[in-house]
């Protein structure tokens, strides 16, 4: 591959906490990235994030994963003293132009998000037939 499929996410300012208070509530999920001949797969650990509180967005060459852990209060109860805060996950990646961001497949199961991003047709390996004669 001529260009890195995903740029180093730690270098993006969106992935760095702005201050110490924000660092306790916005978490950067751990993500494994693997590549094969036809595309890349991202596996993000988002424990406690329900499907309706998860957003995966592509804007130009940026892929953003955001999710929120919601504290469920039993019906009829009001907190008198609450130290547990609602936590958010956020991670931003820069995608290579070789990837087809319009064909991303996403699935969430047991707090694990799987994203499959195929390579553009021109970036995938292809077999060239050699003719004799």
C-alpha cells in the first residue's frame, strides 16, 4: 500500500483531552486496526454503549466513532448523591483515499464495534492475464 490506510490517531487534536476535567468524562476507546488485500477492519472496545447512543460518521477523510454510556436510574428513584458520571467515548481517524468510505459496514455486539472499510477498486490487487503469442 502506497499510503498508510489510517493515519496515527493520537496525532489528531480531536483525540487529545482539552483539560483534566474533560479527560475524566471523555474516553478514547481502544481500537485494533488490521489490513488485508481488500480493505481494513477496525475493532473498537465500547463497553456499556448501547446501539442508540453510538454514532459512526465520515466527513471528508475523517472517520469519527462516538458513544455514550448512560446511567439508568430505576423508575421512581432520584439521586441524592451521585459520583458516577456519564462517560463518553470518542475517537477520530484519518482515512486514506484508497479506502471506500461510502461502503463501510458496521456492527455492534456485546460492546464491541466492528467496522469493515473496503479499498477502492483501483487500490485492490487484481490479476492480469498474460496472453501467449
